[in-house]
C-alpha cells in the first residue's frame, strides 16, 4: 500500500510539474506575441479575432488564430492571410481575410484582393506583398478570452503562481521526508550491541581426596 501511495504521489508531482511548466511557457508566449504584429514565436504569430467577418466559414470573434510566416509569392487564391491594412478606416490594423484574386504586375510585384466570407465584399484596398504577416493555419476556439484573463493579475496568480507554489511546497515536503528517513537510518561505523552474550564458563568441581584410616 505504501508503494502504491508513493507511486501515486510521484505521478501527481510529475503531472503538476509538467502542467506548471507548460502554463509558464504559454504565459510567456502570450505576453510576448499575442496581438503583436512585429513579434513571432518559432515562425508563428497569434492573433485574437475581434470581428465576425470570417464567421461564416472559418473563425469568429473571441477565437485565437495561429498564423505562419510565409513567402507571399507562394500564396494562392482561396488561402487566408493576415496582413496590415492600408484602408484609411482601418489603417495599421491587423486583418485576416481570404484571398479572392492574386495580382502580379509587369514588374513581378504581387498584390492580393481579399474579402471577408461573412459578407463576401472585397476589401477596399488591395494588400501589398510586403504587408502580409502570414498564412492562417488553425484556430483556438474562444482562446482569446483565456489569454485575456491570463494577462490580468488574477489570471497570472491563479494559472502560474499558485501551481508553481504548490509544486515548490510539494517538493519541499518530499525532501523533508527523505531527510527524516536518512536520519532514522543507523550511520556507517556505528557499533551495534550483540544480542547474545558469552555464557560464563562453568568451573569443574575439584576432586577432593579423602585420606582413609587404615
């Protein structure tokens, strides 16, 4: 039973450690890259969807999308891209829409006509290849709400500080228990008393010679 309980404790400790490390990594990546057009992680960018312009086919407001950096010349019609908008009404914003038409001029410069699938209307300003941030790969449904919560002090404490503190306390308890076990063990070189004692030698009775009367 003790072995089973110890194994269960070790398994829980490993799971807690893995979960804590993953949460710390997610937090660092989130704070450093989400919704930051100038930053990426291993070639990937992360954006929170703010509108339902692509809800009809791919993702909706509140989702987090993962975008991979790509050579704009390799993009094809029908792919979804994130780009920096040059529309005066949305200038400088990050937009993720589908490519309707790929245009290449006589100088080999590429631009894209994009649109949101919900309404189907073309964006008013074509996208220059230099403004493309990456191609859409996948979405994390409603992940934006979690990442937003994670960036708050409360979310950071609940998702990072508490698991990390629990891991440290647990590990400290394990170390203390091991130290106690070591102290209970006899040290090397200690003399132990023999359980048995030598039996005292019994003296043989001396023969007494009696002189007889003749």
